């Protein structure tokens, strides 16, 4: 039997920081003549109401036992609403996988908008998109000098991602007119391990080509493992093409970045306290690595391609996709100290042994707001034969399946997703929490009324008249996004 317990985000240190220091943060920006995009301010306001009953809720009633629960509405703010710990049967494994810590502390993380989005997107890709062929992860990181400019410009992000995917396909020898088709899914991530703004790109490529044979049949031909020279060639071509584009567009001169007009985002801070190029994150030196597929660097354009997943390795594939879809941080990484400083726990300790960074609340909010992507920007995209409009897409992707079917992974059975918004199915799939456990006192629904179980019905939206934040209302001249 599973008992639903509200996550109480208003009790977290993260919520307290935004609630108590958000106005001071916005005032400081206004005094400096800097305006946040409206979507970011709106995201802060919506986050403060996420999971809080006074900001809106659903009243959920079980048709069998007539018991009721209140379910607070969620904010769905990308990059801002983290995951929250939940106890469950896979807590040790989840803790070690997500935060890189030793297993032992109960912390399952489907709660929170970021965690739910991660699990839902992972289930969709696994159940309905990825064919049973080998996969390889390609990763592109940009030079430190270019990161601020690219982070602020959606067009530049789209351009460098397009170039990167095209060069990965070129490596595989893709030529659609000749019947040689490659496919990939790209993930844009905006964060580094210290919540610093670090836009980089993960490309999950089908490690080979679909070849059109006689009778219009499609046959997948696996590729050879890329050598260090192959990866370096990809990095070289990405560097040459993107720098040439910046030169034509007037964004650079003589291969040096030109900052024409200061961007209006608050995360710009040349003193080293923003999310970019901040003083506590020294630029690492590059070391040549000749392992096959290992990272290769060309004037700051770093490409990695060492992660390979064989066909039908379902558990490994799902872990990798979940890693690419993960939110920037978990709520328990943030602590507000009695001194007033914010301690942020790194995902992995630095070589020096440093495990935390310490920031003033307003400096922390600078980093936090940098993780909210521009409104309307797609962070997950499909390319090649996996693209939505690809002629042969339906012939290679998985077909939508019923949740009554299942597949085997790592010695356990995973229910295949029927509806991407079904929280009950996601919880069962990710953490083996069965939210439809029957009981003699309330057949066939759970004894404890669970708002996520499929047997729940009669959900009535209700709104309270409680107080709410007014970040957006107090700034009528806010820049729109």
C-alpha cells in the first residue's frame, strides 16, 4: 500500500531563498538598469506557488471509499523547479545514480516538475522513439569565451547544434539521396556541476546507418568505433564552420569574440560572480587523450564520443536517456546557512576535495535564473530519420503501445507507457511503486487515496484566495521574452 504525502516545497531552503531574497535580487537588478526577461520573472513567481495549496489545488475523491485529498498545482517551470527526495524501494540505487553519492540515503526523485519531466521524456523516448540498434553519445562543449554570447542567443544555439549534428552524420557517412540515413536525438543542457551557466549539447546518435536495399527495405548497418582522429576531425569541422558563421554574421573579428552591446540578462557579471566564467571555476587545462572516442579539443571546441550502448541493453539505454533529460539540480543540494550564505553541493567533488560552493543569496539567484531557458526554446530535438517529418520515421521508431504490455530490463519488468502524463505509470516504471495496490477496505482503489492512481476520479479544480507573490506586477516595464 502506498500513502500519498505532499512534498511541502515551501519548507525547503530553495523556496525560502527565492521567497525571502527574490525582491532584493530584482531591486538590485533594477538599480543597475538590468531587466530580466518577463518569462524568467514569471517563472520565479510560479515556482513560489508550486505545490503550495494556497496557490491552487485539485480536490480528488475516490469513487469507492469517498475519501478525499487535496493536490496542489505544479508550476512546470523548466530549469527552476528541482527534484525532491521520496522514500521507496529503489532509493539507494536512485541516490547513487543521480547525485553520485554513496547509496544509503532514501531519496527517490520523481517529485518536482523537473524530475517528472525527466521521467516522462525518458519514457517517451524509450517506448516510442529509439529503435533497437546500437547508440553512441556525442557531446559538444564550447570555448569559455563564446559561452556567454551563445547562452543568450537562441539563434546561435540552433546554429551550432545544427552544425554539430551535421558533422556527426557526416562522420557516419549519411547521404539520404543515396539511401544512407542517420538518426539522432539532441539534448541542450544549460548547467554545469556548480549551477553555473554552461550551454552544451548531448547528441544520442544511432551508431550506424539505415541503408535502403532492394524492395525499399531498410537495413541498419552498425558503424565502427570512432578513433581519436575521427573525433578530432568532427571537432575541427565544427570549429571551422561555426567560427566562419560568426565572422560572416559580424559577431567576431579576427577569430576573437566581440561583445558589442551588453546583454540584458542578469547573469552577466564580469567580476566573476555570475553563472559564467566565475572565479571559483578555473579553466581546466586540456590533456590529449588517445583512447577511441575520447574527448578531443580544437581551440576550445571539445567533442566526446566515448559512451557506447549496445542494442537491446535496455537498462543502460534508459539510464543514459534519463541522464540527458535530468534537471539542473536537486533540492537537497541547496542549503541556507545560519550565516545567510547559500551552500550548494557539487554533484561530484573537485580533485582538490571541495564538495560545496558558498554564495550570497543574490549571487545564487543569478545562477538559478540562468537555468531558465528562453521561452519557446526546444531542449530536446529529433534529427535525421528520427525527425518528425522524416519519410521513413514510422518504419524505424517504436510504435505506441499499451500500458498493459511490458518489457524486461535488468531482471525486472518495466510497464510500457500508454499516456505520457500518467504519474502513476511513471512512478511504477521508474521506482517500482505500485499506486494501484488493492485493499479489502477500498476495492479496487488504494486504501490511502492517491491522487496519481488511475482509479482516482472526480477531480474538481479549486482555487483559494490566499496571498501570492507579485514579482511581475511590481515591474510593468519588464522586458518580454
